């Protein structure tokens, strides 16, 4: 293949489901952060408490749907195409779990940022033999994904209590039970269960703001990878001649 042909060679990095999942996740997260802060601090001059609460409650199921339904479905469908049950396990491990290879990549990125290493590490690995990515996420994102998943769960259960302290499902007092559980921990901070739920909910909101900043700008450690904004939101394509892409050609044996 000629140099020009290689330069224009593209593969699908994100399919339509992944792009829409990421887009809805981003929209839901931004709206939830804004409306949550508006509810807490009372930004009546910007948005009324009533409207902020309605928007907040609309975006909660959107965030839950994208993270607890669409993301797992994407992992399972991708992995199954790559080799059934083993394919699912391998896809999940290499794509989402921070491993030894990611450690060395992340170390190289930090050294590159501070001018101690000339080349920015190749954190995307595409296997021509299988037609699938072995890994495509930035190593730091793999860490954030695990932490974010835990935080989404925590902010969801604290939100249940803040929404309605006697909220229940078919008579099961879910909110009351959660308040009791929070009450076991809250004395450490000299709070009751409800106060602890409110404090933790706000603290997690600040974490998501921090994560958003890192998620949006961490790739700018090297501006050559800015094109991934286009890939995740628009066409899903990736040029294989990218300086952060490693192309391998080997059969999977694990």
C-alpha cells in the first residue's frame, strides 16, 4: 500500500450505538450537574427550582439507561463478534481493565508531557488479522471508568433518598432502608443519615465536574489526538496512520 493510500486508510473506531451512547451520556451528565447545582444553591435567576428538578429527574433515567444498559450491551455484542464467550472476556479485559501494558503507556505519556520522552505512546492497538481493536481507550480513561461506575451507583442511591425519603417499590421501603444504612456511617461526620446522603450527593457532583475536566482535556496532552472528538461524536472513523495507533497483524490465541 502506498503512503498516500495508508494515510487515507480508515477503520470504524465507534459504531453508531457507541456514538449515540456517548452523546446521551455526555448530555445527561452535563444537565444533571447543572440542574443539581441549581437545586442545591438556588439559582432562581437562571432556572426555577421546579424546572431544574423536572430536568434533573428526566436525565436520571437517561444516564442509567446509557450506563447500565447500552454500555453492557455494546461490550457483549462487540466481544461476541470477536469470539463468543472468550471474546467477551478478552474484549472486556483489554478494552476496559487497566493492566500492565496500560501502566507503561501512562508512564510514557507523563514523561512525554514533561519532555522526558520524545514519543507519545501508542495507546490504540488495532489488529488487522481480526479486524478489531485490541484496546482503544486512553489508559487514564480505564481508571476513570471503574471509579465513575462506582460513583454513578452511589449518586443514584443517595438521589433516591433526596428525591423522597419514603420512596418505595411495591411496598418495599427502599429509601428508608438506604437512610438507615447511611445512618450507620454518618456519625463519623457528625451527621444523620439524610444529611450524609445530601453531603455525599454533592461531593460526587464535584467529582463528576473534576472527571469531566480530565475527560475532556486529558487527550490534549498531545494535540495530535484531538481528532478523537470527531470520531466519538460524528463519524466514528479513525486513520490508521495516527501517531498514537499501533497496527498489529496476528491471530488471537487467548
